[in-house]
């Protein structure tokens, strides 16, 4: 039975549904640091990108690394980060460690001459994120950060509709990232496909803003350009989360932010693990509303609600129509709270390396989004408006979304 399970997992990773011939010299080898809960999300979508090849994994808990390697038939388990960085076959390091380790691990990888794709956030402190970007520039290396859902079919479709001026001049955005009362859910029973429990202590201590705000912040900055200021409020409404392990950090479990963009658009973003589940987005323009119901689904339908004047009344968003996706989303082979291709950002980095172009989720773009999210998170202590210090060059849509 165990052999059959391992064989099934190996086939899932190595045989994509739509296999494409990839020139071996254009393939990039990746290694994973951090074999926790999120690693399964990347490995389950790796087969969609034949230009990527995983050569090994490493975790400070070696048992966890061996378990993940066995389940997905990964050839190597490194005994240390040093051993991984000494492997000349590794092109890109996928940093999936705890957020508190993102900076130190990414710094070591860049210093060793490895390209880095990090889980969110890029770093827990702004000075750390700035240092990573500077180091990557000095080393002439690629550095990027999750989330990569901006590259999804749904996000690219919304962006196309905006470029086509489908709802007129955009004035306001309402974005929701609420996940319900997580502390009352059976989260101790949540286990990844390879058998790793959900790290609830780490998740509660990092907080839902740092974990989830980026899913919409990255969309908004791509659509509307750099932000000028963030006015935010955050609070820890349930300090102990009723866990059996004391929490060392009382991170916000609710935050609301008003983000003003240089383009004139204003967005209100709410994150919580208290309010009922709601991942919707509404972009409000002069002639209608452009929206979706769930940003965690790469193939989420996009709709437009047209507004009109009838006699002496203004009817907002009364006529609803679907706006066709630029292309169908891929079959991911699994269901759950989210259906996202986690490897798409890594794949875009690999393609950028081959094509000798900047990756779409550039270091400057990731740094700017990191600053916005930290400003929202830190409002728990500051409680004041924050003026942005970073910016980035406009990024390009995916070729198939033009």
C-alpha cells in the first residue's frame, strides 16, 4: 500500500496532464527549504510546469524533509542549508520556511549565488526586505515573493477588462479577505496531503494580515500602480485563540486599510479570521462594477454589473453579465479552500532567466507590496497614516492576457 501511494505521488509530480517538450538547457532546477504545510501546495502543481525540476529538499526537522521527499519521490534530502547551497545543480531556492526565517534563509541563499523565490512575506521587517533586494541587485540574481495569484487567469482577466475601460474611470475598490472564526474550526485535524499538520501556533502568531493581505495588495498595485499612503486599523480581538499552547505574539486577527494610489484610486481592504468567509472583490467605476467572488480560485468567474440612469434615478450595478476569462484555468487535481497554482510565480522566474528579462513579480514590486502589508500589520501599534517610501516600474500582463 505504501509503495502504491509513493508511486501515485511520484507520477502526479512527474507527469503533467499536458506534457510539453522542454529543451533540457531551458529547465531550471529548484530545491525547497522548509517542508511544512505549504510545501504540498507547490509540489501538487509542479507538474503543470515541465520547465521546473525539483532536485532536493531540506528542513531543520530532518524527519519532515524525508517524509516529504518520500511522498513526492524527490531524489535528495539535504542535511543542512549549507549542503543545499553547495549543490551546483540548484538554480532556484524555494524558501518555504516560517516567516520569521524568511530573511535569514533568503539572505544566505543570495549570498551563495542562488536565485530565490520566497513565500510571503518577503521579510518581517522592512529593513530586512530592503537588504534582500539590494543584495539580489548586487549579486545580479533573481528575487521574487509569493503570492503569485496576480498571474492567474482571473486576475489577468480583470486587468484586461480595466485596460479596456469596461467600467469607465475607476474610483474605489472594496476587497475582502475574511476567513471566518478560524480558532473555532477543527484546525488541529487539518493535515496536508503528505501528512503535515497545519502549524496553527505559527499561523496565529504571524496573523492573517501578513499571511493573506498580499493576495489582493499585489493585484491592486499591478492594476493601479504604486500606492502613496496607507491608513489602517488593526486589532487582536481574540488574544489567546483558545489554543492548548500559549501564543507568544498577539498578532492582529482583524485589520482594515484604506490605500491611496498615485493614480487616484482608493481601495479598502479588510482581513480577518473573525468575520464570515468572504474573498470578494468589487472595483467601482463610473459606468459599472467589476468583480469576483473568490480570489483563491484561479478560474473564478469575472462579472460586470452595469449602471444606468432611468428617469430621475441612478441604478448602480443592476445589469449583471459575465466577462469571459482570457483562457481556461488549469485543472489542479485537488479541491479545498483554495485552488491556486502556487508554482506559477517560480515558473515565471525560470522563464525570465531563460529569456533574460525581469520577472513579472520583480524585487521592487515585491518590496513595495511588502511595505504596504507591513504598514497594515503595524497599525496595531502605530494607529496612524503611513506614507509609502518605495515604488516600482509598471509590470506587464501575461502574454495570453493581452
